[in-house]
C-alpha cells in the first residue's frame, strides 16, 4: 500500500527534532516517540492509558500524554489520525481559524508545554477540549468555542487533536503575513440574509429583522436545517461537495488566537528546523494518502472496467449499480481490513445480491509484494473471465492505490499485449494510484517460466547479489554452475566489515554455487545447501518461480543471505508469445467457478 501516512517527531543529532513521515500497514507504529493511537471514544466509558513522558517544566510539574481506547465491540478498529494530550496551562499553543472552519495549531511557543511533549505539531486540527470539568469534552467548532476554552488561565486541560493525512505545508505560514489575512476577525461565524435566522447560532428568531448581510467564513458549521433555510433564499446556496481525492492543504486564515499572557511569547512553526521539514515535504511529493472518511472513490478505465477504493456501505453498492451499471465486483480486501475500517462485509454482500451484482472476494495481504506476486495471475484470470462474460467490473481494495490497479495493469500487459510502461501510465493517468511494478514483473517472469520449463534463452530476468560473511582481508571468489560450469571464478568485492558481495545476472532456474576463500572451497552457512551425488555440500538458489493455477496459502521463501531482484525490461517477441499463452492457461483453467450471482 501506499499505505497510511503518519507523522512523528524524531530527534536530530544536534538535539533538535524534525518531522518525518512514516508509512505503516494497519498499525500505529511511528506516530510519535511515546504515543500509540487507538480508537477515540468520549461517552463516559472511555478508558485512559497513561504513557511514558519525561519532559518536565521549570516548576517540576509534568505534562501528561494519554492514549484513549473505548469499549467498542471491535477491538481491532482504530482511529488512525486522532490523539489526546493533557497539558498544564499555559498551553503554549497559538491556534488559527481558516475560512473552511478548521481550527488548527498555527504555532508553538518555544519552550512551552505543548512543544515539550514532542507530539503536538503545527497543522494538527483541534477537535475537542476539556478543562477537567464535569462537562467532559466539548467540541470546538468556532471562534467563540476556542475563546471560552482559552479564557481559563490555570489548571490542566485535555485536547483531542487530529493529525493531517498529508504533510502540512508549514512553509506557507512563514511566507504569509497574518495581518494581511485577517477577515472579520472571526467575530461572525455564519451568514444570514433571512430575517427568521439568528446569524450567530442559526436558530429561528422572530426578533431578527431585515437582511443582515453577514459574511460567511465557515460554511462548514452550517447544520442541515441551516443549509435548507439558506437554499430557500435567492441565490441557491448549496453545500460544496468534494469531487476529488484530496482536499487543499491549507485555506485562507480568518484569525489567529492564543492565550492572553502568551501574546509576547516567541513563536515557532514547529520544534524542528524548517529546512528539515521542507526536505521531508520534498521527499513525500507524489505520495498518496488515503482518507477513509471521504467514502468510496472510483475511476473509469474502460467501458467495462472501473477501479477504486473499498465499498463502505450498502449505499455505495446502489451507486455502483445505478450510476455506472456495475454487474461484478472483484474485491482484494482481507477480513481483518474490513474489521479495522468498520466495514460490514455481510451487509455489502447482501446488497450486491439484491442489485444482481456478482461479488468475488479474493483477499491479498496489504503491502505484501510477495503475496500479490503469487496471486496476481489468478486475479487477472478472474478478471478476464468476468470481462469475457460482458460484465461491467469494479476492481477494488481498501485504498484503491495498489492491489486493484496492479491487477488492471497486469491485465493490460498480459492479456492486451500492452507494454508494462504504457499500461502503467494509462491506468495512473486515469486514477490516482501506485501499482506495484516489481510484483507485476515478478509475476510476469513466473508466467513465462510456467510454459518455458527452464528453457529460457533470452536476456537475464533477475539480478542476484551473492553475499559472503567472513573476515576482513580475505580473498573471496564465487564459483558455480553459472560461472563457466565451475571453471571461471568471479571476484567477490569487500564492501565493509565482514561482508563481501558480487552481483550476477541470471535467468530463472536452480543454481548451485560455492565460495573460494583464500584458496579453500567453502559454502555459506547463511544460505540453503544441498549435497550432490559425490557428497559435496554446495549452496543452492532458485531464481524465479512458476505461476500457480490455484495458489494456496502463500509461504514466504526460505531465508537466504543472497538477494534476488527482478529485472524490468522490454519483452522479446518470444517472451510475449509465452506470456500470452501462460496467462490464458491460468485464466481458462479457473474452473469450475460459477461466475453468476447466487
């Protein structure tokens, strides 16, 4: 997967810290040095788990960081982007209110309590807050809410903050003058040209008269009745709908607000060097960030083929059936993923039956290139069978970024005789995705090997790095049945410490080899071995594999100190013929499979 983007503060060698981006698979590892995020619940049944934190203030008190876990029925369900932090006042946080109603951390006081946690970052959105009163957590929705919350000068408080899905463009805050962006100073949260509406709270009021003409800066705060009332006026105001995968990173600011006593404090846009942050942003360019809250997203590839993120609700099934006429779904989500994201698979399957949609669930482990490689021929065979029956197919996984587009790219490459680069560019140009090219190339050579039966005469298909772990100063060579039938040793270079390496390009097949160390023939204990008919112990390596018609549970390969990499290159004419033949053998051997709704 392109997987989910989490952020953490890491300590640099000079003692400062900076923002880095970690990508994990259905886990919260790397969110911060001392915070593990779990599902947040605020209904009185919430259990607090105190985590270690040693940042002390001058008065010897400590700021406390909590993770929150609720007694939800599904313990595996996680909220991957919210966390809670408990701080003593003054907080040392300056908040900004944006045009779209977002209240986020604009700056941190240098040496303040928030900065000391190494968890709160510029760009985190403030969702809820509590001053330790009996009222518990209160949602922070507008300027007046944040003003009331910051009014208390002493004591401790808890904040629920949300980490952005994409890196926050903190450099934009430095280049813009806050004074130039002031608009209404946040005093008027809503708009009304209707005399029956009270502008500040959007509640019915017989006392309001005329058209007040207040300006909108936060349409997000309008409730459903508010939109309904405004829609009845001239101009037909309507709620904006997001038509793309990603929201703009930052909107125009309305105002900036902080605690009264901190106005003269020294503010920073993060407890890290700005240049390091900008480098991190540059490194993350082109990455994809999945936002489950945006709902199902899909793109049209051909008239019969669509690709997108997971089906979340029965309404999504109805939309696929009614809006684009989908008649089959090929889904690569695993049951664990469904549980993690709160997706009711049984409900969705029943909705597919009602809509006369054939649902095929074939789990592929997320961000597991080996699992995808082994199962890809079977998946492409399924897709071909579905398309041959003139079904309109929606191919999906959780994010729609990796497994599902990989299947479509492989289908175009294998079944339509499209060059891999062209197939990749075609799909990526129509749908935001990052297909797993190495897995597709691996599976391509597996298919070719299936019909060649180790008789490959074309250019090498794999590059193998042979490794010898010995002692410095040794003279090491590699010899095997691929080095002139054991007669032409290859020098192995010293790469540092006890490690010696050399890379050899090979075709698929099984090879035996040994090392010659200071004139003595030796085998590596870190790689698999085999005993020949003369009783000699040799190392053995199997380069590549053959495709499976019906792949069973995938087992990872035996641990080997040698490293095998796949070579991506244009196929020869012979290889193209063998690929088309083997891919169709897999497709039409998927039998008996009933390709019709139950």
